[in-house]
C-alpha cells in the first residue's frame, strides 16, 4: 500500500517532502503510474515512455536476480 501512496497516484510527488521524493526514485510503481498517465493523458509514443520502461526493466532484473540469489538453498 505504501508503494501506491508514494507512487504519485493520489498525491503529487512534487508536493512531497524532499526525503520522500528521493524514496520514490526507488519505487517501481512511480514509473508505472507515469507511463499510464503519459499514455492516457498525453497519447505518448513508445519513444516518449522508453526511459520509464527501461527503468522498470532494470528494476525487474535487479530485484529478480536478488530474489534468486537469496532463495538459494543453504547447507
């Protein structure tokens, strides 16, 4: 729930305190919400949303790799 609240869906990220804005840089929901807004409201093309998709893709690879490494069975 905190990711949705800090993702900028209900409140503007610009109106958050500076420390909260820094935390949202590591929130993948923020980038997804930005993509949805750009597509729906601005009719953006793939070139316009490519930066956000790249960030989401990098986060997916990093978090999934981290999860696999932590899940390894230990003796």
